[in-house]
C-alpha cells in the first residue's frame, strides 16, 4: 500500500537453492522480527517481507521461496512471475549445489531474459576449511553470466544485509523489469503450451484440452 | 488485506526531528539504533520541543534499550515498554518496522508506534489503529455499507438480468462487464458526501473498495461462478481423474514431513469452506487461512532446533490436501479468483498463497510419474 504522496516500490525477489544450502536460515536471519520473539506463532520461511527506506526511497521487499525439488522443476515459472530479482544460493562446501545454481541461471536467463537481476550467493563461509567451490571459480562464473556474487554466513550473520541492500538499490532496472519479464514469460510459455500464458508447467494428456478457453489464459498476463 | 502504513518521511514528528536535531539522526545511524515515531494520526497539534526527541531515540543496552536521555526501554511482543526513568510506566504497541539506510549506508530502525508516550488515549482508539483492517464476510460488509447497500442492489439486479442474455459471450467480455459494474457501484457511493470525506483516509478507501467488491460478488456469485464452472468443466474432470488415481497416497509416500502432519486435519477443515465463499477475495482469504494453519508452529518448548517451513514443504502439504479434500472444482475456483479479483497485487502474501495453490494444482501430473521412487 503506497503512502500518501510518496511512491513505494514493491520488489519481489525469488529465492532458489537446494534444500540443504541454508537458504531458509539466510532469509530468516535477514527478516527476523527481533521485536516479537516471544510470540512466534508461525515459523515459516516461504514468504517473508521487509520494509526498507534507502536514502528516501521506500521499498517493500517480498522474498518468495520457490519449490526447489527436482520433481517440481517445471513449476518454477509459476513462482517467477513478476519478480524483480532472483537469489540463487549454494553451499560453498558442496560442489553439487553450485552445479545446481548453474542450471537455474540458464533457466532464468532463458525464461526472463538478461534484465533480471541475478545474485549468486555462496553460503556457509563459516565452514571455510571444508570449502569445495573456490572463490575464483564462483566469482568468475558469476561474472561470465552477468550475475553478482556474494559470500554469506547465515550462522555468523555475515554478508546478508549487503546482499539485500545491493539488490534493492537498483531502481531503474527494477522499474522496467516487470514488463520485460512478463513479455518473456508469456512468449516462452505460449510457445510451449499453445497459448497457455499462465506460466503453468507442462500440460500432459487430457489436460491439453484446457487451451480451448484461451481468453482466460490471456488475462493472466495483463499485469 | 490492509495493514497500517504511512510514509515516515512525511510524518510531522520525524520531519521535526530531522530538522531540529540532525545530530540525533547521525548518532542513531552510527549506533545502529532505533527511532520511535508516533503515527501521524496520534500527534498533537502544535510544534515539538527539540529536547523531547532524545526520549524517542534508543540505543542497545545490556538489557533491552536505553533512550539517549538515559531512560530504560524494553521491546517485546510488538510493544515498547517504558521502564525506569519514565513518569508513567506503560507500553505502546508497535505498528510496523522500517529499516532506514542513510547516504553512508548506515542502517537504523524506525518503529512506528500508536501514540506519543505522554498521550493518554482510550483503549478503543488504540485498537482501531493497531488491528489489521479486513472485512471477512458478507455480514461485515453489510454492516460497513449500512444503508448504502440498498443503492447497489439496483445495479446488481440489472447485471444479473443482462448476464443471462450475454452468457454466450467469452470470458473476456464477462471480466470487463464485472469490472464495469464494480466501477459504477464505487462511483455511485462516492457521490455521497459523507462517504467521500471518509474515503479521504486511505484505509477507509481500501475498506470501501473491499466492501463494494464483496457485496457485488455476493450478488452475482451464483450466475458468474456457474459460468466459470462450465468453462472449466473439462479441466476439472481431468484433474479429478488424476487426483482420484492418487487417493491411496500416504503423507509419507508423498514426502510430507511428519512435523507438519499435526496441522493437516485443521487445514482440511478450513479448506472445506472454500465453496461456501462467494467472492474471489473471500476465497483467497480462505486459502490464506489454510496456508497459515499449515504453517502454525508445532514446536515444543524443549525442542532445540526448529525447522522452518520452506516452499517445498508447503507445496507438499497443499498437494496432499488437494488429493484428500472433496473439492470437485479446483480449476473453476482458481480461474474465478484470478480473473475476477479487482484490486490485485502480484507481490503480496495473498498472491503467494494463490501461487502455492496454483503450483500444487499443477503438480499431480508430475507426482503420478515420480511417486514410486519414494
């Protein structure tokens, strides 16, 4: 909700990463409400928000966790809709998780084009001695795909605030992104599913008949 | 949903603080401290004295916080509690927190509170500010609209009459005509001078829009929802066929973590209300309630480590609920919510809940192929 007179930006950031890389601890650390710790009724890390005011610019940041399990791979686009940025988390002690990030980068670039702001995050730097992904490799890769790279430790609360602050400081990029994202999404999904622009995953068998009612699908993309 | 919000940069108290005490602004940033700002509606007329601001700036202390003029303050349960040094030990509710960054990228927190320390407000006044504003059902709506509701009935009746003739037209046409009905009704109400003045407050305007939306949808629901139902009938039949084939699936086979099982029966009960909701907004609130029920903390006092619920966990529980709940028209429900909700944000909590359900409705076809692996 925008306050009278001043514009408030709504930023949606999607969070990607395998289950064990600590992505939930990372966002919980960032968004925890330290003024309400005695009355936690829910402990959820799937949808979190934070209000920021960066030198006068109000930002309502919404962080969306996405389904990351392999078998739900095709559901990704449902979560990506209208997002302004993506945070891809890997565990510096786990090379596989870094590989997984590379796959997501490919998919996001394909789906959302080059304008989406990608942040690649190497988490668990408190376990430096067990590091299996070298700093050079990770930073080199991030640069090669036009992403920013960060090192964080949810445990020690290191690097997390910088990551989100940087992400929210890119006003022009965010302003134009939504349209581009939607166009890209619409094009991609309509090519794949014969006009099903709702960003749904693969439609199989009997559900193919769904596109009979294409007007409904089109309205999903109006935003 | 509407919760209290205001732009702190336009708050007279904060503006006065910035103007008269720039020293405090830089001090709080260096300390990574907190500024307490009474919400704009609670501020007394007249100016502020430069010295009173010290009492509203907090720095971390050994136990809790200390104001810059040396009084003790603690913060918990979303309340600021005034301690030693204050003439009247009381507590003031927090409305929201906002993290500020200055030019040097130093961070400090603003806590917007319901009133200044020295104001004595009655509890009723307080509750109107701190409670999230939301009309839950048609009774709330009728009460909010009062005598104005009758004015809308004429429009609703006219819509229903012409709907029968226009039923063969496509979904696009129906979305437009429902939107037109909404706009017409809202404009009509805003011609009333008393409502017009009330609607100058953003929160009242939000409520008025919510009320009009729910009232209209309640009136046209039977026609509109059965129309959407007929459009989605074949997709619903296909979806039901898929879920029926998964009927015997156990939570464990699906991968639902045992700690989340405890909330499932209650979530199921909440979900069974879905088809008794008439407006897209109410359906969405129902879905949100299901999600909140699923996520309710199940931790025991002794538990040391608590697993937070992430998107995968949530998706699996929703999927389980979809398979086990007798709702025969999921596609119709989702289409109705997505196409006929007037004031939508694609980034808020309701939108996340909807997205989780959309994802879950899409997932049985993947599950069917993969479930044997578990």
